């Protein structure tokens, strides 16, 4: 009788939690999905405008100064960006609502003037800050506020990128490497799928994914080739993370004023872009990804994308790191993969997911991303490439507030910050 009573009480608790998060996550997905859809539309509009009016890139230094001024006027000049969202998701600490309009505005400006930055990382800040504010207004405790932040991250990522399963799992995995709190799986999925459906109803994501060509067959030879590519992608991941961190430190060391720093950074990126004679490396890199997967090979493209993204983001212009990481991986994969004997487009797809994995320490998310972007063929090789990159990239990460809870090399608890 006692066991029956305990089971009934447990069932009732589960149902209450389910009902609560069905409502909270559903509303969060709808509201943040709408905001992220508007964000997607604005980014697309200004990107198209810059392509039609390439001389807009001359405003890069001014755009950087405007962004830095906006952050300074609102007292957000020391904002940690995505790192702050990760902290809030872990401990429920509040995020200032100013983060949402600032990252919206500044990312749009960055894309308008041709800075090398993405949008999905910015979406994490947009969704996380809005959801944190909702949690504060609803007077939720710190644990539930953390779940709300995860829901907001999932909703914004899903609405913007059109990968609802990846978007639901990524916030769960990125906060603490080595553990995933499965209590958040229903809230994150409800929020993510709800935002995705809303975005699709509003005209986004009619065609999701990239065309990577015919995957390699699973053989002993292809397994060895992918192992080597995964190991090399790990090195590229470390290089990308170090470039992002060192760029920010060097700017801060030599140019103390944040407005002057952003202006100077914009001028440097402008000078390099003009010297290259192309804006293919401006923006998130989606155009470059499609060109590379379509058959082009530019062996140095991954180095240029790393350089320009680090110079853009380190100076204080705003945006995301995720699509640039995918672009870096695609550029490296389409160059190195064929040298190893792998198909060109498939190598680019492998590189995309492997560099993403090595940069974020999220192997489960990487596997789901490969499925949602490229379909189910070649999944074993995608999994292998990402797993190798995860293990060999060490404890590097794009996010310095990411916590490594369990070692990558032993089944032991280490609890240290990534970097």
C-alpha cells in the first residue's frame, strides 16, 4: 500500500511538472520564436542589401563604433554575451533584458556593414535573455529560471536555423560538458518545436539543409580517412577558439577605449576585405558554405574565415560564432578531405560538424546537426569524425564559461572551466 501511494505521489508530481512546462515552454517558444523570426528577416534583409550595395562595407568602422556606443550608453560594455547566458542557464542568475534588443540591433548592424559574424550565437543571447526576464517576472526559483533560459535558447536557435532537434539538445549539452539534465528535455523540445513551427508558418525554412553530395561508403579505408580528418578538424577547432580568445585580449590590451577599439577593428576587417577583392568572407559564411559544397576548393578559406571572424568579434562587433565555425569546418573539409580520398562535398559536411563539435564540446548535438542538415546517410562516419574531434580538441571551447564536468579521457569528475 505504501509503495502504491508513493507511486501515485510521484506520478502526480510528474504530471504537475509536465503541465507547468507544457504551458511555460509553449508560451516561451511562441514569443521568442516570433522575435527570432523577426531577427532572421532583418538579418536576411540587410545581408541582401549589402550584396546589392557592396560599398556599404566602407561603413564597417562606423558600424563598430555605433555598436560599442550603444553598449556603453546602456551600461552593457562589459556584457559577456553567450557566456552570460550559459552562466544563467547553469545557476539561474538573472540576465539584463537590455541584452535582447542590443544583440538584435548590433548583429543586424554587423551584417549590414559586412562584419564576419554569424547569427545563431546571437540568437542564443536573444532567447536566453528574454526567457530569463520571463522567469524573473513569474518569480520562478533559480532552478526553474535556468530551465527557462534553456527553453529560450532552444526556441531562438530553432526558429533561426530550422533544426528543432539540434536546437533542443544543444542548450542542454553546451552548459556542462559530460552531463545532460534530462529533466529539461520536454521543456526544451516543446519550446524548440513550437518556435520552429511558428517560423515555418511565417515563411521560413521551406528547404532546410545543404547538399553534400554522395557520402562515402562505410569501409575500413573510409573509417581510417575519417579518423584522420576528425583529428585534423580537432586542431582547426583549437586554432579557431584560440584566435577568438586571443583577438579579444590583444584588442583590449592595446586599445583601451571600447568605441575606438570597435572602430579600429572595423577598419582592419575593411582593409583585409578590400585587399581580398571579395566579400565572400563577410557575414556568417552561408554563401561560402554553399559555394564550397557545390564544388569549389579554396585551401586557405578556413584560415581567412578564422582571421576575419576573430578580428570582427574581438573588436566588439556582435554576432554569433556557430555558422562561422561551420564555415571554417566546411572550408577545411573540402580541401583536406579529397586529399585523404574522401568525396569533396561529403568532406565539407564532415568538416562542418567536426569543427562545430570541437569548438563547442557537444558531440550529441553535432550528430543531430549532421542528420538535420544532411539527412541520414553516412551517419556512422559523421559520428566517428565528430567524436574524434571532440576527444582530441581537449578542453578548448568558444565559450569560456562552459564547464567541463567529466574528463574527456577518463570516467572521472574534474569540474573545470573550458577555455
